[in-house]
């Protein structure tokens, strides 16, 4: 089951903001986002809630609870090509 750091990176990669862009929107430093994504630091509740709001998701999903495993391929074309090669 994915945890917060995995889900944060998944959502950031899926929706496209860089660590710096996300940090600026949240009013925190880019290094803080980096530390969240590698699991060296956990956000406080207010920051976690702001991240969930930014990505328009709920806290359970952001925390990796009650979610399906994120897709292996972030890019739809790569997923289609891999499926084609598999078949």
C-alpha cells in the first residue's frame, strides 16, 4: 500500500507542478517538498490538508488509504505502447 510520500509524488507528477511550484503555492520551501517525497519529513495537519486541497483529493487518498495502486505508467502513450508490446 502506498504511503504519503508515494502519493505526494504521484499527484505531483500526474498534475505537473515542479517541487518549487508546489512549494510556492503552499507557502513552504522546495526542500520541504523534497523531504516529504523521500520520507525524511512529514507535514503537519494543516499542510497536509492544503496539499490535499491543491490536488483536489481527500486526506485518506493522500495518505494512501483506500486507494488503488497508482498506475505504473504516468504517460498514457507509454502505457498503450507497453500493452501493445505485451500482447
